[in-house]
C-alpha cells in the first residue's frame, strides 16, 4: 500500500521526505562539505572540478552551477543544505528564499515588510494565489530571465 | 528536588543573530524585532535559572544526512558555536549540564521516548539566537544549557502529540532529580514561515495568533493538530512549531501566568513570536 502523502497538493512547496532525501543524498552532502572554509575556497576556485568529486547526477551538478534552487529542490535538495551554497556565495537567507519566487531582491523584501505572502489562494493546488504554478514567475527577476 | 519554573518560546531566525553580531540592532527594521525582547532580557536577569533545557532544531549543521536523530539530547560539558558557512557566530561557548542531562536521558528513555545521546555537537543558530535574544551579548551565558535537538528538517518530523507527551516525560524526569535546581525549558523555532519554492515568504498572522492563544490555554488540544495543517497554514518551515509543544508539555497542569507576549512580522522571511510562561 502506498504511503499517505497529503502534502503533495500544497502549491509551490516540496516536502523533504525520505524519498526526496534518498534522491538528494549526494547533492546535500556536497552542500554540507561547504561548511569548511578550505572546501569553500576549493569550490570557488573550480566549481565543476569540485562537483565532479561527488556522486551527484549530471543534472544535479547543472542545477548547482545555475544556482537554480527550485531545480535543486526538485532533484532532492533541501533548503537548509542548499543554504551552504548561498553562504559560500555570500548570500543571505532572504536573498536565497526570494530567488525561488522570480521576484527581485527588493520586490521580495518589500513583500515581507508588507506582512509576507498571504495564505489565501495558496493552500491547495488549483486555487488562484500567487504561489500557484500558473502565476509564475512572480516578479521582474523571473520575467527578465524568460526573455 | 529540581523543578521547572518557567518556559520561554521564541523564533530563532539566523538573520537576527547576524543583525546582533554586525551591530545592526539600532536600525529601524531590527529595532522592531529587538524591542519585543527588552522585557525578556530584564526578566531573565531577575529570574536566572540554574539550567536552561533548550529545545531547538539543527539546520544541517551537526547532523548531515549521515544521521538523522528524531530527538537528540546534548550530554557534553560544552558545545561550540558552529560554522554554518558564514563563519562561527562570535558568541560564548555553551556550557552543558552533563549530570542533569544524563538523568533526563535515562528517565525519558525509560518512559518510552528513544532519545539519541550526543556527546559531541556543534550548536547552530537554532540554539544560539534564542540565547542572544534573551541575554544580549554577554561574555558568558548566564547558566548551563542542555541542548535538545529535534528533527524538523526531514519529513516525517515527530507529531505535535508526541512532542507534547515528551514534554510531560521531561517534566517528570526533572522532578525526580535530587538537587534543588530551578530549570527553565525553552521551545524555539517558528512561527509561520516558508523558505523554499514559489510559496517562499508565506506568513499567516491570524493562524499564528490563534496558535499562541491555544498554546497558553489548551495545549493538549493544540497538540492534536496534524502536520499537514502546519504546512498548509504556516508554511513548510512553520512545522518547527511542534517544538514549542515540548516546552509546553513540560509545564505544570495548572494554568500558567503569561509574563510576556510579543509578535512581529517580519524578521527576514519569518514571523517572530515570543512568549514567557511561568508556572504558578
């Protein structure tokens, strides 16, 4: 009998469960290695060569090189592990979180100061809130990329 | 005999630690956050316990995917602030209380909660930010701290009900310790926030407010809330709030005195909630 996963219909959200953890094991362990200053330096000196030391899939390596956190998460990455890449790049958690929405840093910061993203329309897939698939990307950063 | 005198609840946003460490507390953005803790720092000076039992979660710092303990109790004599990728926070070393920690571990495991005993564990912002919020920037923390790490990173995390019952087992363990120690229990994390995906930035003020009300008045009922409600209503990382139920479960069954309550949006990506409850 399949496991009950009631969290799969939450829009714009990937729950890091045992299956995602299995898929992302090497990706997340690579991220973990960046907690050491010498590894951060080696990664920055030659990202591709450093990634090739890990048993990651080619797609996982491409997602890291692109710094596309949504892509990394689809491939089993977890945000607390992926944050080590952002730390290596000198990014704050707010910059990292914002990067997944398609908003610019300023747009995302302004949304937070205004009280954050509303839950209305964003509880279940199929509603019309701004986290729903049909409303991506949400800001200027994403639209720029699309052109 | 030892006893639990009070419980403290607070968010543990890493950017709060960075703001403190970089001297930004006077900036208007951060001033609004820190002002909610002015009372709390004085309260802690007036009510310094002998030991703080600090419930928090490790954020892929001490625990990678090599090992994922659901509940881990720090039994060491000291714990070093971790380098989470930005360099270690410039905060004091955390001194433990190995005797009480070992006593609690033995009692709680015999009560059917399978704790992992940890004797070497760097502690990350989940533990040090609450200490900074409550103590400011002292040369040493005011008392020993027992770190208690809960897995809320890899799903499934422990249920609210299990956390609440664990708190009750911790209460019993503390009460059977043969030294007259005053112990505070702190529950940290939350409130509503989501750090990932197109739904990042979710905040649910009404839900958070109701959570605080229920935590104070009817925690046993609140503990029945399912994981999916936390995720749907309070964001994927809002699930950290189950840790507050451990602290609440450790309080006496009498209604607590609400010494302080504070709520503010935002600190970085997160709604900051804070409560101090005293046993009566």
